[in-house]
C-alpha cells in the first residue's frame, strides 16, 4: 500500500484537543501511517513554545540555577495532555528522569530534543503506534549533513506498510551517537527524511495555516493563497523569509520526487498548498510570490583596471571565506565589485574584513552599507517572458523606491532587488500588486 507521511507542527500538538484532531485526520485516510510530531507549541500568544522553555532550562542548569520555574511549565504541559486524553504513557517517570539528566549536565541539543521525544512517546501511546527513536535511525555525518545510511536504516524500521509509526522530529544522532538537533523549525526536515525513507507517495506538512500565501500578510493585505508551487520556487521563497516551511526540508523529498502538501490541522478540508517538481505549462499567475528579508550589508569596492587583475574576485571572496561568512550576492561592474552578506553573520567581523580587503586588494575605495533589505520576485512562469523586468522596475519607480541592487539568476525564475530598510514594505506591496495580473492563457 502506498503511504503518506504526516508531520504535525508545534501548534498541531499544543494540547489534547489538537491530538484528537490528529487522530481524525489519520482516520480520514488510511494511507497516513507515518506521523512525525514537533514539540508542543504555544496555545496562546502569551505562552512560550516548549522548545524555548527547554533551552531556558538548559541555560539555567548551566548557571547552576534552580530549574523549577521552566521545568514545572514543561512538566505540566505533558501531564495535562496525558491526563486529558485519559492515557497512561508513563510521562511522570519520563519527566523525572529528564529532570535528573538536565541537572547532571545533559547537552543543549539533548535537552532541546526531549520536546519532540516526549511528545512522540505520548503520540505513539495515544495512537497505539510503534515509536521509533531518531537517535537510532537518523544520522548526521561529520559535516552535520544527513548521512545517506539514514535512508536504509530508517527505511528498514518503517518496513511494514500497514503499521502506524511515530517518529519524533527535530533530532538524530551525530557520528559519536550523541543527540544532535537540526536548526530551529527542523521537524520539517525530519518529516522530509521520513517521507523519503518510507518511500511515501506524499509528504503532508500539517500546520496552522491553509498553505502558503503569495506575500507576507503582515505587509500585503489579503494576499492570494498559493495552490501549487514548484520545489525551486518554494526553496527561494522560504529562504527569503516566507517561513511556513523549513528551506532545508526540500532536498530530501525533491531528490525522491515526493510532493509536499502544506495543510491546516484546524481546517482539514482545505486543500492547502501543493509543492511539486513540475508545474503545469500555464499557471494562473507568472509569479509564485514576493518575499523578502531585512538586515543585509553590502561591501562595495572600486579599483580602476580591476577587471585586468586575474584572481581579484577569488581573493575578495576568499577574505569572506576565511572569516567564515557566507555570501548572498556579488553584484559587479567593470571597475567595482560588491559583496552582500547577512548583517548578523558579519557582525563584529566587519572591521577585520575591511582591513583584509585594504591590505590584500588595495582598492581605490571601499565602503560598507548596512540596513539593506533583499526582495525576491519568484516564479517559473517569468522565465523566457518578455517584459517581466520592465513590470518590476516600473512598479518600483511608481512607488518611488530607490533600487540599490539588481540580480537576476540565469534561470530567470527569480529577480532579486536590494532596497533600503525604509523602502522595504512599500516595495513589497508595489511588486505584489504589479505582478498579480492573471495570465490570459490560463484556463483554470
Ligand atoms: N521544536 C523545534 C523548534 O521549535 C523544532 C520544530 O518545531 O520544528 O524549533
């Protein structure tokens, strides 16, 4: 039987009512046989996410402070779900062991991972499912990437296609067998890995919105939902701040050709957004969306006859590499070259980088500007279209936005624009409304 892997995010496991909704969702389709839960999220805007409480508990124990404050909140969340569901899943004992582990100096990753681990134990007891510990089935290699052995080992553990399995999200084991977590929001990645290992026909990612929107609703009023989007488009959009889905969660399923469906646990009948490898030839809009991020810095260097100096670009980029700073964009002209990096990443290294640039490259001028925002207009429908760039820049001119960076990848499905922070929201609104003209050839 073909099967569907279902990942449930923090808000979908926040309390016992959410657990009941999950059971109904699974019952509605017997193919839904692999469940990947996050740690319980917020029940209201005042409350902390469980993972944040776990990090707090770890920090407090490192400082030898009493853990009672955060630990009581952590314990009560699990005990409440267990008793409200009428379960006896051994939570009190598991929590007591966990408290000792924190006090005895358990690692930060181990402590954070218990959010998902305990939720997984509860979920497995509630659903009558087999519990699989990612410590024994999801492996990181020396560089922190997923070791391909994961797919064999986890695939073998998931062998029985008729059985129901629960595998908690967010962590696995490093080369020494110690618990290691993904970056924040990483249960999406666990779900993608499980989908690939299970050879699933579909990876459902259940959250609290009915799919993705074509722009950030805090900036654009009532943006359109996205029915269908390609892996390439979504990777670009989520990297640029459309944060419903972790950008590193695309690769495992894309490589295996498994589509992803973003769904809403609170509105299970909504179809959500499908993320697929290939879009139909004609889509309703030429773009998938407009997304952006603030806080970039641009190092701009000028040196006459720079283009004749062989190895110049390598040396410039090498300076950032030796300082461990990743590069976002490299706009250049005949006698100038700029490097755009995240302001947070460059932080205190700015002076050291400038010093190296002056010493190694001897530029005529070198400047750094902070407070830059990058905006991406993303859509496979834009490729090979005449007039897309004109639409973008006319919209920005009409909105009186000064464009500081322009970058279009050769694949043409992505135009990146850099603007000052003060123009960010205005530019997103202008681009969204300019690009949302329905395609006349679309018959949907
Ligand atoms: N619980 C983890 C976090 O809050 C992972 C996740 O929910 O995906 O980041």
